[in-house]
C-alpha cells in the first residue's frame, strides 16, 4: 500500500503541512504532480509559469532520486483521469494534499474526493497557504470583515493566541516510496516550450524589511521582496516568511501579507466575485470597452509614460510593481472605461505571480467595485503619480526610453475630460 501526496501550489519539501502529515504515518508516500489539462489547454505554449513549475519539479525529483531513491510521479491529464490511472496502478491507502481556495480548485477537489470515496480511499486536506483561512478571522458577531484595517487588527489578535509552529516535513523524506523510475514528462511531451521569461530572484532579507515602508512605493528601485511568484507556487514556505516579517519592528511588510490572506478569505467566502462586482451596483456601469483602446493599453502605447512603463514591464518580465498595478488598472477602468474583468484577464495571462484572489481583489479595488475600495470619484492622475513616485523619471526612462521624443504617441485621452466622463458614468451606475 502507498499513501499519495498530491503537490499543487506547495512545491517544496520544507515546512509543508500536508506532506508532513502524509510522511508521519506507516505507509510509504508516493508524491504526485498533475499538469492539469483543464488549466494547461488554455495557455500559450511558451507560458512562463509552466516553465517555472516544470523546472521546480525537476529539481525536486532530482533531490528525491539522489538522496532517497524515490521520485515524483508526473501526469499531464485532467486530475480525474490521473487519479483513475493512479488507482489502477497502486494500492492507495489515502490521498493527502494542502487546501486550495480558488473556486475551480474547490470543485476539482470535491470531484476527486468523490472519486476516491467510490474506491474506498480517504482524502485528507490541510491548511498550509495561510495562517488563517475562510472564517478564522471573523467579526465578534460572526461574519467576514469587509474592510481591511479591522480585519488586519483582528488577524494580529488571533495570531497571539495560536501555537505558531513550522512542520519539518523535510526531515521525513526517507519515508517516500522508493521507486526512482516513476513517469516523468518533458515540456515538449506536453506540447510546451521553454519560455524566455524567467522568474526573477527574490530579495527577501532583513535589510529589505527594515526599509520596506520607505522603499515599497518607488518602482525604480528593488524596494519590494519579489516573493509573489514564490508564494504563488509555494516554492517558499509561507510560515517562514511570516516569521521573518515578525522579526522586524516595522509591521508594514506583515500588513501586505495580511492583504494576501484577506483577499483569499474574500474569494473563498464570496466565490461569485471572481466575475461579479462585490458591490452589485457597479455591474451597472456602462463600460465603453473599446477594443482598439484596449490594445493600446496592453502594448504600452497610451501616451502616458507611467502607464506605458508599467505595461511594458509586465509584457517583458511577467511582473509589475504594485504601484504601477494600481496606476495602469485605474487608467483602464476609469480613463478608458474598460471593464475591470478585461484587465484582470490580461494580468492573468501575463503575471508570473497570478493569484486569482489578489488579482480580482486588486482589480475590484481599482475599479471601485470591491471590498474596501477607494471611493469611485478618486481617479488616479497619472501625472501626479509620476511626480510622487517616479520624480526623476528613472522608472519611465528604463521602460519607455523614447517618452520625450517625437516617436512617442500623444496621450490617447486627455486626463481632465476622461476623468469627467468617468465620474458621470459611475454616478449614473451607482445612483439609488
Ligand atoms: P511585496 O511588496 O514584497 O509584498 C510581499 C507579499 O505580500 C507579496 O509577494 C504578496 O504575496 C503580498 N502582497 C503585497 N501587496 C499585496 C496586495 N496589495 N494584495 C495582496 N497581496 C499583497 N498579487 C499577487 O500575488 N498576484 C496577483 O495576481 C496580483 N494582482 C494584482 C492586481 C492589481 C490590479 C493590484 C493593484 C495588485 C495585485 N497584486 C497581486 C498585489 C501586489 O501588487 C503584488 O502582490 C506585489 O506587487 C508583488 O510583489 P512583491 O512580492 O515584491 O511584493
């Protein structure tokens, strides 16, 4: 008999809760990874995230092979088919995994759970990605906080009451199932090719954390951690990150991690907001949705250097600084009156750190339709954002070197009339 551990967005051996519990039993553990065709079939063939996952998986397989004579079985199929195959090939005692909170993942896990149950196999899942999930940070009278600051305060209070510890799964790998010849897959076996975009190194250290509050809003410097893709795929353990965040006095960084949990809890509790405005009136906005304008935004040709710099950074590197995500998002929804869902979908295609909860949360925030969003009449002015956060235009010069030459386009809309058009449209939508 074997026990299966299913890796999903927790691609590491260290401090992995589900893996720790799987390895703590009496059965050899067969690690499994499924390149899910429900997801992969929709992606471009040189998708950078698929390359990243594949590379990480190869490193993990080699480690198991070299140190323990074991490996990771990889499949390129739907999870249902992969599990049917597993059930046929192995005598499975139980399946272990860490919980995943996106709407698709929920349905997927329910289906797999049902399939396993039909075969008399138990499915055990664990909390690994967050400190608090779903309803663990609640208002006194029950119910989810819909405003960040009280949520964050309550999160910190609850944190004081928990037994915060890590799970040394890395010390138990001897208990993995000994067979180094488990099926493996190359990128080309799956019809994919290596992407030219690589996940950049992160720079998460104490120095950064100490200065974070001052550096985090300046896009021309490496003032943020760049941890997001690593947290997204779980190649870095979240509890270690929290531990480090707690080791400095200034809590600005910890607060950002709490934003991440806040948005996860919101999506978990309100999965319909993946597509619908959190505040229903905002679904009455008459978006202009002009395709040509959308194209200019996507390619960084709006004539607003700060907006174009952000979009070009995204297109070229798969990452964009948070300040710019807000600026370009606001520009799309408010200056161009293009539906936030279009922007959300474009980010989903491009971001290495694409995380549905944070992306939908971030986009609904800029559109004004989400939880804790700024009031709709606050429209980011791209020029004053430049003055505040890129005064010497270092960031702009890097991504839009031609910005002050005659090769650069005129602004596609004028700020003032665009702002007025936005206010009128929003006002109409949210009245009564
Ligand atoms: P740091 O500043 O070093 O922060 C550390 C970590 O805290 C991040 O890695 C992230 O996990 C978390 N974090 C920081 N800011 C936020 C935030 N505002 N909301 C939620 N979590 C946060 N983040 C994603 O991880 N995936 C997305 O798809 C995503 N889409 C976004 C879309 C829009 C429109 C906006 C405004 C923000 C979005 N964010 C998203 C949040 C934020 O921009 C990124 O997490 C951040 O830029 C990642 O860089 P970093 O790791 O250097 O961040």
